[in-house]
């Protein structure tokens, strides 16, 4: 312990000392779930005082000693066990017995990502990472229907699954919506999804949308001899309506595997995600994370990271969750955030922001674990028929402004193709319309598989050539506009300083 920490320790009151243990013998012994926070103290507190208050609030908290405490309740205190004064990072160990033993993800989040974000003792409080002991992991569902199951259904390997969103996201009738979905499917796409706000609007009634999608999908499958998938947004105002929508889809005659259930998991809540996972284990559960930027963006001092959001989605049983484009597309993001999150839900074992996390429920020195980890590191499928040994993988869904020219740059960042790409940028902006746009992405994917530069491949593929011309021109136009705005701002700043 440093002299500075020793001095801080002497400033703690009796209450705060109950939530600090900088000599915790073995945080990884299985008794604790671990969390790391970036913490800036509020008011006149030092970081150790603030950390003690966060630890207390997120476990057995009371800001004063109370007579109702028992010897046993004190054993459930979370404790700060490590403090990095240089980076303002604190690590807290939570006794796993604190949490609902009935596989309740939202209960964990209520503790460690709940009231603490409103505490005046913390000026900044960002949950960076979490670590689950194996004995705790086996109590949670994890995904059931995975990316591997979808690949088998579609017979698509060695490339990303190609997925799109119909645009405009709102305003098309059910027949118009289904027609656009048909155009994408018949020209080579695997998957079409409802967008996150799509529900039961008067211009596109839910029952008609389902019926028309079924007809359009049947037609596309018949013409292409290729299986297709549609992701239906089943998010609703209440449990009964959500289940009613799920049952409507199941009873519409779709082939098992040809539909997914999209849930707005951040706004609807983890209870909705876990409900779908448990009632429909044979369906791909698609977690859309709308609203997440309010607390995940790196510049936000309060909240939690994309990695934490994604880890909890996997624990709750989501088959896939959006993890953005690491800055390649239109959304804010970096490889350190987005690729880390994607790796964090895809692999058996990885080192992330703070912790090395195994998703296995057996020891890491077990020979079976080591053999599985070696295969998983090579992006090979493992544990097809034995899920007791680990929490299954969750698929990264890459969305937010990608286009055919950006497919290869993103794959280069990801280092693998085990993801779903939801390209919709310029859906109808291709000079020759939707079908040509769909064909252009398929051609970009073919170029990647053949290890040919898209500019060379485009010499014999007109749709890709037109897409490259359009998007590279559009990129140049935007960069020129941004440069012009920057110059104007600099001139205005110079003029102001002269005055």
C-alpha cells in the first residue's frame, strides 16, 4: 500500500472502513463478483472515501451505522479491494450471495449500476468492466440459439451474415415494407429486420406486416433456393402483448430458424430479454440497444461501457447485440470500445478493459477447457452438444452507417467474420436503386472471400463499381465540407482574437 493510500485510509470513518479491504486475500476465489469503476470524487471527498460510499450504496448501504445490522449482514458488504490513484480506477468485490439466485440479471444491475449514478459523493462514476466467477455463471441462462445455429440454417460460412434494415424506417405500408424486404432477399441478402421503433402503427398494422413478410419471404426463397431470416420487433407495452406478437409470428407458418425476435433490451429491460430467452429457446433473440449512448459513450462520466452492456446481454441470454462499427461507420465508437465489446461476447476467454474473463464453468487449467479455448481462438465452433461447460457465445451485430466500401476495413479491425453486418447506409441511394445496392454488397463480400481489392473486382461488376463511385464521392464531399467548416471556425476565432 502506498503512503498516499495509507494517508487516505486514516481519513475514513467507522462506517466507510466497513466497505474497504485493501488486503482482500483472493478476490478470484469464487465468493465474489468483481467490478471496476472510473471514479472522480464529489465535494471534498478523497477517492477512497468516495469509493467506500459507492461500495456501500451498491451493496448493503446505509450512510450511518444502524442498530439493525447483524453479523451476517456485514458479511454481504461489498468491499473496495484495489485503487489505482493514477487512472482513478477502483475495483470492488461483491459477495455473490447478494444477488437473486433465480437467474436475475436486472437484479445485479440494480446493485452495481443503479443508485450509485445519482450519488453526490461521485462526480464521475463509470462502470468499466465486470468479472463473474464460474460458480455464478452456471446459474444464468446465456444464449440458447446462437450465430452458429443461424449459420447452419442459412448454410452461410466464411463470411459475415448480410443483414439490412428497411429504410425509411417508418412510413411504409405493410405491403411496401414487405416489397423492399423481398428485393433485398432475392438479390442475395440473408436477413432483414424490423427497426427498433417499429411496432403496430396504423399505416403498417403488425398482423398485416407479419402476413406480408411471410408471403414475400416465401417468394424469395422459392426464387433463390436460399433460406432467409426476418427479425421481428416484439417489444411491446406489456408482457401479454409481447407474447401475443411472438405467438402470431410462430403461428404464421414460418419455418423454424427463419425468424428472430428483436427486443429493445435497454428500454424494455432485461426482464423482457430473459423472458424471451426462456419461453423461446429455439429462436434467435436479437437485442437492440437503443438509448445506450446516454450512458455508454466514453465522454459520458456517468454510466457504464459498451463492454458491460454487452456482457450483461450475453448473460441474460441474448443471441446477438449491436456493438457498432468502431468508428468505421457513422456512429461514435473506437476499436478499444466496440471491438473489445464484440470480443467480450463472442469468445470463451479474453482479456478486456480490466479483467481476464473465462465464460467457462469448468476450471481454466482443465484439459478440456484448454482444448476448447484453442479452437475458439481460431473462431471454430465448440461445444455444439454440451452447454454445461460454458455460457454460449453472443453474436456481435455491426450496424451504423456501413456500406460496401467499408466491409473489408471493418473485417480487418475485427480479425474475423463471426458477426452480422446490418448495412443500410444508402439503401436506396445506389444510382440504380435497391436491387443494385443489394447486389453491390454481395459483390463486395465475394471480393473479400476471393482476397481481391474491391476496386479490381468492380472492373467486372458494374453494381459494385457504381457503389464505390457513389460512396467515395460522398465521402470526399463530406470531408471537404468538414474542412470548410473547420476553416470558417478558425477564421472566426482569429477575427475574435484580433478584436
